[in-house]
C-alpha cells in the first residue's frame, strides 16, 4: 500500500520509515473515526500493532472484520489483500507498523 494521505484528510496518515528495495516499513496512524481508504496490497506484509485496540476492516467483497490488536503481537497477510481499515468511534489513535516484502 502506498503511504499517501495528502489528497484528502481521511483521518489517517502513513509515514514511510524505510524503503530499501527489499522491505518497505510504514508507520500508520488512524485517528478516531478515521479511515485508510480501500486499497490493494501488492506485496505480502506483516503488521506490528503499537497499541492494544480494535479496528474495523472492510474487505472488497463487503465483509467486515473487527480486528483485535494487541501491542507487539504481529500478524501477516498475503499479497492481493484488498480492504479499508478504520477506527470508528475510537477514543484514541490506532497505530501500527506495516512491513512489506518487496
């Protein structure tokens, strides 16, 4: 996923911390009621939650998952994943680091 929230204020921001041609590391912040709009992951990736919280994942087929995040407990997803990620009704920012294998 490309870190670009400059086109509109979606309540989310991505900060690329490293891109060395092998890995891309992006720190994502989703403010309360913010969203990372629908996107497709070109690469396999690992998510490292920085907070313990819940975020809503809406898949491209319309299904929804409440993702329970636990700070420091990582998970992985395959290339081709397509979804929107949001923090509906949150009281604090949802923060995670995404590591893509390019």
